[in-house]
C-alpha cells in the first residue's frame, strides 16, 4: 500500500525504538521556545507563593493541602489534590539548592512531554493492533500528538497532566507487550483447541475466570481510590463562582445542556484547529446562549454539526462495509477521546472552568488516532497517495510552527495576556491581567475599566490599587468597597484597604482592615506583619508583641513574623527572647542581610561586641553596599579593640 511512497516506507521501517526517540525529540524541540520563560499566571500561586513547595515546609503537608497550598478541608479550597505534582515542584527546588528558578521547572516539564511522546508510538502500535512494519497509523498519530499546540499549556501548573500521562502510558505499554507476546500463541492454540471442543471450552472458562477476577480487582482498587479521594477533601465539593463557569449556573436545564454542548463543540474545534488558544476562557469569553436568542443563534449550528460528526463516527463502528480492525480502531479512538474528557464535562459535577486546554492533553490522543485512521484510509483508497502524504506533512509542519509560536506566548505574562486579548476580547480576566502587567498607568486604568463587571471583585480591587498609587484615595476607597460588596470574603481586598488607610494616617481604620484580613485568612502573612510594624512604630510595643505571638500560632515558620517580633522584643530590652527569634528567622531564611544586621544591632546594644561584629560581617558578605552596616562594623571593631586593650592593661596591672 505504501511502498510507492518512499519517504513513509523508509521511516516506518526504522526500528521502533529509533522512531520513538525521534518522536520524543520532536516533542521537545517544538516547545523549547519556552525554556527561558518566567513564572507566569497560575505559576505564581501554585509555585512561587505555595509554601508546600518550599523545602522548609514539612513534606507531610503536601498530602494534607490542595494543589495551591490550601488545606483540603477549608471551604476556600478548590479540592484539586495533586501531591505528586507538588512533590515534583519541591524536587525542582531541591535541585536548585532551595531557590526557585523557572528554567529548571520548564526543563522538567518539556522532558516529561518528550517522554510521553516517545511512549506514544509503542502505545498506538498496540491500540491499533499493529502487525505489519508498514502500518503508518501509529507514526502519524504519535507525531501529531508530539506537535499538537494544545499541549503548550501543559506548563508548570499543568505538570499534573504530564505526570498522569507519564503514569498511564507505561502501564498501557506493559499491557501492550504482554498482548504482543501472547497474540500469536493464543491464536495458534485457539486453532488447535477449536478442533478439540472439550479443551476449547476449558480454555474459554479459564480465560473468563481470569477476566472476572481482574475486573473485580480493578473495581475494588478504583472504588478504594475514589473513596480515599473523597475522604481527603472531607467529602465536600469545591465552591466556584459564577464567573468561573457561567453555564453551570443557568437555571433552565435545557439551556444549560445546550451551552454545555456548545462548549464541547468548541473543545473539538480547538483540537481540530488550534488557532484559538487562550490561557483563560472564563469571565465572559464565551457568551452564553440565552433562551430569548435561541432561534436566530448561529452557534446552534455548530452544536448540531458537532453531534452529526460524532454520531457519524459511532455509526462507522457498526458499518459492515468496513473491516473489523477499522471499526475497532475507530471505537478505541473515540474511547480515548471521550472517556478522559468526562471529568471536565460538567456532567457529574460542576468544574471551575469553561475550557481548559490542559485537560485536553489525554483526550488529544483519541483525536490524533482519528486523524491517523483518516490518513491511512485515504492512503488506502486514493490513487494520489503523494498528495495525501504532502497534506499530512503540511499538517504536521503547521502544528510545529504553531507550537513554537504558542510557546513564545508562554514566555512572559505580557505576551500571554496580549495573545489572550486577541482570542477573547470579551474576557474580563484578560483585561484585568493586562492592566496588572502594564507599566503605563493610563493604559492600566483603561484595561481595568474594560475588565469591570458588576461581580468581578478582583478588577475593582486592582483598580483601587492603581488609584491609590496615584493618591486618588476617595476613588480607590470606592473601588475597594465595591469589591467587598460583591465578595464579602476577600482578605486581599481588606489588606489593600488597610494600606490605603495607612497612607492617609488613619491608623485605627488600617488596623481594623488588616485585622479583618487575618480573621478571614489566618495565613495572611503580610497583613499580620503590617499590623505588628505599625504598632511597633506607634510605640505600642506590648500590643505588637502579643499580636506577633498570636500570628506565630498560625504561621510558625514565617521568618518575617519572627524578625518583627525580635525587633519589638529588642526595643523592650528582652534580649534573650529577641535573640531567639532573630536566630529562628535566620534559620528559615539565612541569606537575608537585614536579619543579620538587626541581630548585630541587638548584640551591639547588649554589649556582645564580638557577636555583633560577626553578624555585621555576614550581612556585608550578603550585600556589600550596606553603608550603615559598614559604619556599625567600624564602631563595634573599635569597641572590641578598646575592650581587648582594657583587658590587657588589667592583666599587666595584676
């Protein structure tokens, strides 16, 4: 069939291992454009601000908290339980000596994708029941998987999907190897046993008994895993806002179902034509199909066309005109496409997104299989095989180009958000993030105005921050109050409101706002520290000390809290207690020059001049530009010398 096309025949006659390595390398090369990228979008919350990623945090907390570092039992948790992913983040931090370097994270993720791509070829060879060396379906399918642009978002936060795929593929390949080793033996034995009815029936009974036990074990393991998954999240479902997934909040069941199907059609389109790619599809990106506009809405046609194609594919499974192997391949492809997508379909429970490109990582296998089947069918039926070969090559090269372009979008936040504005100009979150990353205040305010929706509290809050920085305090206060009106539980907004009051020297109001932030979120470190520092500066040292000790009950490993408490204790001449908390802060973060400087000042006041000298020297080794520390060091060295001279004189006198 393919011998007339030398290129394909040459490639598919390579040893399978070499083909797998080539496909893996292609998958790596396509996405290497993002290697020098920074931590962007959700990476900041999931990696940079996630204390579970830090080596100082006990590792057992990784299994207690969700993906974002929030306790699973908390009502604010998204219930996304991914301990292996968080452990991979910690491993990266450990490799970098305890520091966060985005390049190491990107290298690991791209390597995971490359491994997945390399394993795809033997996996598809099994799924397609490849028995001939010239079967091109596994090659096309695995190559298309390697270069599909939908995988670009499988970045830092999507390491979970890469790890899951990395877990699934080897198990499937092991099954494949087992099947390949048995296929011919079973076939041959079957022919012999067929001639001996009694032996044949005994063989069948044995096979069914084995299958029954295997299914029972799988059901038990699966049920246990599901129970444990529900147990760790306290048998509670996550709470999402309407803006996260508007269609799921529609009251009319028919309209809700219609919108779900439109979203399915869009997911299929993104797989088929990955030109519309966006980091976030919520916040009005996809307008809802409403009852009063249903008759003349052209989007209904896309839903009908989507299901027409799906029913056509299902129908082909039972089409007697096709060979059994072709029908089997179509069925397997649809299963690989649909089953992994079910958790994101809103059918069983509400999800917190509209379209998430990362959740299409596994379903894209089924799509690639369908394309491979179609290409192989065209190869088989048409006489212009070269034209089909050229079309397949163009498709792969187009995907490679789009992959590289999309990976450049994910290098920086600004590039990512600007690309999102092209695809989703109605998305409030896109404008919100463009405003956050804009260095031009006028442009930032314009984007915040675009982002404002009556219930988009984050946009109101950030507009308040910009206005506050411009000293437009009344307008900023109005924005904060609007945000709190739509989201009562909003500790970050209370924190920023406290900063606004502090700028106006409204100390009581500032304290109350920060207190509300810590009441709603006891782990809000900056709000605690702001209260302590303000009380300390106002001279209320006793209250500052009590507040710092209260904060440490919630955040025992927060270096800033220990540092600020030590400063307060030092002012109260509680030198031993102050020394203890300075040392804890330094143990938690040994490379902060200010910690060593202030401990040196404490020793200086305590008349422990040698200890003070040591701390000043450490501070200067971390940051040599600290002029005040240099001056303190000279002073304390004179005191050390004076003390030494005095002792020598005493010894001579004796």
